């Protein structure tokens, strides 16, 4: 064994200690980074796998505004980006020379990443040529991540943006093994029309498509725990009914405050952020924002929504291609959902509002004259809020259908899900959710939001029997009917409880 002088031994020990310290720090930093991204496990894996591949990648990430698209990409690739740019909101640039502003902003991003270009490009073809020059000056053997956020905002009228993007990808990037182009957009209908279903030069060019959806209840709970926000599951469900699991919205919650205090702070205090969000949200997403808001306001009035014919009649929006495009835009962006009631003609399509934030805003803020900054705290036990909880819990259950199916043990069974309503004008019936299963069982679901175990009394038992008999008589279904209760805490045992075949609780919805 070779012996070193004392000071050299100390230097080696110090060097090893430093290396060990740096190793530990790297592990801690990696753990912290992993904790920053809540949920999104499948999406993160998919993007990181694409990064490791030795081929050109054109990945499209889309979803509702505020859902966390930018955050996901930046956290995964913040130290790997060769170029990053985000479009300017047309909502903020109203009345200005929008194309010139967008090009000037793109040029600033080019310069920030080392471009030697001396002038602002006058067209998008020039802008993408400058981007090509920037990337060619970088290490060609290294994976180059190009992230363009809010891509639809760059496509201003008569700008030639889509043509320039086609030229960039088809004429250069698609031939480079090291290029990974990631584009994001909240204007989901634009993403669908111009990229995913493009009929021109970008037809079938995207290599990966990820639709980012709002958090589930379980992912919201994970977020609260990571940020030391203490909230019962009962309150978490109510919070979800107002925010819809949108990461940006729940990030505004303050720890140490009750849910009611946070609701007042976010929605009802003067200049409350989410009290002012509605107009901005729709104006930033849709070119025909007024028509979109008109339709959404109508759909908010009726839980089961309206048919297209009823929408035309009640809104006076002309029936034609424009209305079709508007309804498609709202649906692709997850604001509304189209469906056919169980045992109704397939052509009789209904549209209903499914965006939780929009429903909450239109229920309690839009057009109201209340100036009470403590509105929520002062009205917790009012019939108005109780009714809202009951109706909105149904929507929450529809969004968490996978969790309900898992609780029923039918995750792998093919199902069709919809509400049902009797055609009888008198003594009719209505069922919140029908789960029609391929194994010849129908779960007739009742959703009840309660502060305790739900108890079936004689009157409600009679109502349930009427629903089941009316449904069986009108639909002539041959499947077995399983009465299913979806509720918060559970079912109280009494002489009527035996009619219920299965119970799904809020704990199941969080899984």
C-alpha cells in the first residue's frame, strides 16, 4: 500500500468528500425535480422516451388553458432546450399590428439563445430560416429540443405561419436525427385542424400527440400534500367542483386557510383572480368568443343540456357550418360534451356544459350584484349552495368514471355511459347515470353528495322502485339492473338498504 504525506492524504479525503457531497446533492436535486411534477407520469415517460430516441420528433401537446402544458415541458427539459419561445396572446395585442409584434417577440427569443441575426424577420419564412441557422451553429451530435409554446397564437390572419412551419419541418427538421420539436397550444380546435388533421404539407407529420387533461381528485390530493395544504376529502371534492382540477387554479390556494376562506379570496373579494377569469379564458382561446360564451351560458341553465335545434332556437345563432365549428371547438377544448341519452335515437345529440370553472362562474358570479367579499363563508348552509353541490357532484362522477368502474371491479369491461330520461309526460323518471356493460348488467347509478352516510327512507325507496320499473318497461332491456349508489361517505344500513347492489364512496373516487 502506498503511503501519502499527511497533507496529501487530507486532500484526497477532501476530494472524495466533495465528490460524495456532490453525488448526494445531485440525488437530492433529482428527487426535488421529480416531486415538482404532480401526476403526469405517463405523459412524462412518453416525452422522456421520445427524447432518448435517435430520430426526428414532432410532438404536439394540447389541452385546456391553465392545465399545465408549459410547466410539464419546462420541468422536463429546462436544461436541455436549444430554443424556447412562447406566442403573445392576441387578447393582449388587441388593436395592434399583431403579426409584427409576434415576429419581434420571436426574434428576441432567437437572440436570447445566441442567434447572430441582425434584424427582425419580416415574415415567418425568414423567422424559421433564422431558427435553422441558430440550430446549425450548435452541436449537431447533441439532441436539440425546440419548444414553441402557444403555437396557435402565432398564426395570425394572412401571416403565412402554417406554410412557414411546414417548410421548417419538411424542408429541414424532418431530416435531422437530433431534432425534437415540441409545440403546445390551448386553442385545441386550431391544433386539431391545423396539425393533427392537416390536409396539406403537415399531413401525418406529427410523431406524437399528448392531450393533457385536468387533474383527477387523486392528483389534486397529491398536489395539496406536496404543498402542505391540509384539506379533508369532503372539502377537496367541493374545491374540485369550482376549479375542475385545473393546476393553475388550485395553485392559488393558500395553506392555513379554510376552503371557504380560499373560495372568497379567489372568487368573491374585489379583483379576485378567478372572478375575472371567464372573459379572458374564452377570448384567449376562441376567435368567435362571443358565440362560444353565448352557447356556454345557455347550456349552464340545464343540467342535461340542449340539442342543436334548441341551441339555434334559443341563441339565434344561425344553423350552419359556423355553429358546427363553434360546437366542435368547445367540445375539443373540453368545455362541453356531446352525448345521446340511453335508448334515444343516435341522431338526437345533446350538448351539455362540462367545464367546472365555467359552471361555477355562471352559477354564482356572472351577472350577480353581490358585493359581499365573504359570500361563500356567509352562505355555506343555504339551499342554493346545497343544490349546487348535488348537481355538480354528478358531473364530477362522470369525469371520474374510470375510478367508479375500478371500484365496481369492471375496469376491463366494455361499457357505454349516459343519463336516461323517461318519455312520459306524467309519472316519468330520470336516472343520473346508466352504465351499460358488455357482460349484460346495467348499473343504474344514483349520485348523492352528503355530509354523512346516506340513508334511504320509505319515500326515496318508493322513488327508486319507480325509476327501476319505468326504465325496464320503457327500454325493454334484458340486462340485469344493479342499483348503484355513488356518494361521499357510504350507505346507512336500514330496512331499505338491501335494494342497493353496490356502493362507491368518495375514497374510491380518489384512487
